C-alpha cells in the first residue's frame, strides 16, 4: 500500500486528486493539507510514503514546508506540483531534497507512474536540472569534491542503495550494519562528494552509473 499525503490550498483540486489516486487499489490518501504548516504537521506525524506538495500555498509555502520536513525527516519522498516547468521554486525545492516535480496538468497515467517511480526510489528530474542542482551545490564549496573513487567500498555500497531508494533502516538490514552506522557513513559520503541530501546523492549516483539495480551492492 502506497500511503499518500496531499498538500494544496485548493480543496476542489485535492478532492479530484484524491478520487483519482484512490481508484488505484494500492494507493491510499492518508491526509490532506491546505497549507505548508498543515503539510509539515501531517508529514511528521504520519510519515506517508509519498507527499504531493503544491509549490505555492499561503503562509508556509511548498518550498519552505519541504525544507522543514526534510530537515526533520531526511528520508521523506516529496513530489512538487507546479503550473510551470521552469518555476524557480521547483529548483529550490529539489535542491533542498524533493524527489522531483510534476506539472499540475499532467494526465492521470503520468501522475500514477510518477508516484510509483518515486516510491521505488527514483528521482523525477531531467538531466539538465539534475546537473544544475549538483553544480549549484558544489559551486558553494571551498574545496573540490573528491569523487566516488575516494569512497570506501562500503560507502559505494551505501551510495548505490540510496540511489535505489533504500531507507537507512533497509540499508542497515541489507549490509548488516546498525542504522546509526549508516547515518554516519552517509554523512561521510555527503562530505566527500560535496552533496547535501539523499536526492543529490541519488542524482550523483545516476550520473556516475552507480544506480543500476542489477549491479551487486
């Protein structure tokens, strides 16, 4: 069952989206929010599998809500909803760790496929935006990144699993490590590669060919 939180300030849009999603037998909308503060509260209380977050909402907007959610819960899978492909807010949200974005006029098939892909650990970004996000973050660093050749074998294993959508708990089970060890190793990976969150790590792994699920972890 894919548990979904809807965050949008238009009630009719939420109702339509909920009806569409719950027509899928394995989708369940577990909560709705009309603004960013409600989205933050619901997300941290219910830990949904997917959060569909409108970019522009009153009060705490979608970008700010996403930043707050990911600060408290780094493994959250947020998909931004926007009217415009080139929305600067989308870039800021994805840079903060959202797993990608969808246009509000996307058809039902595209929406459902996107949710399934993100639930499985994929990132919904075109190559241009993915590269822009990585380069933007690295441009702010005082020293150049070391590259994955500098990662230990265990760190490469963890990076691959992050790119495949594994949670820290799942990585710990897969590699027979404690969850605390996984968190510490991830911090080391982020520091070495000059990355800031799981989305950036997944994008990096995809670009470097480290995200193939057929590879040995």
